[in-house]
C-alpha cells in the first residue's frame, strides 16, 4: 500500500521517514518529495509498505501525530490523475489572419 504523508518538517529526509514507518512493518520505499530546482523538501512524501494491514495500522497510529515539531497528516495515497500536457485549448492566435503578401 502507498501512503501519503503531509506537513513534514523540511529537515525530514527519506531515511527519517523510513525509520518512522518501520516501527509498523516492512517499508518497501520511503521518499520525501523535493523541489527540482532547489533540492529543498516540499513538505510531503510517500511511503510504500509491503502489507496493507501494517500500512493501515501505521496510518491509524501516525495520523495527526507530532513528528519533528509538526503535526503530520497520514493517509492512503490516491492514484495520480493524468492531466493533459502541452495543450492550452482554444484558439490562442496564429489562426487565419487573412491573406498574406507573398511578394
């Protein structure tokens, strides 16, 4: 099961997140999401656990708990929605502007 964690302290890293959840079972992966430009934490992350039972227990016991000075929110991760890319829709100019002078 994939778990979403928000309101993380900017000091928390992947290893910290893994250690927090290892108390509840086997962690397959733990990732704090970082800004692509600055490399700084964006304050949320994901943990994947092998067992749904262990994951549900971790969610139940860690949601709204203070961790590294902040009250974290822990829930089952929702599937990512694919958003259309590269198209703004509508006519944004560049259409038929009348005859062109070809000489």
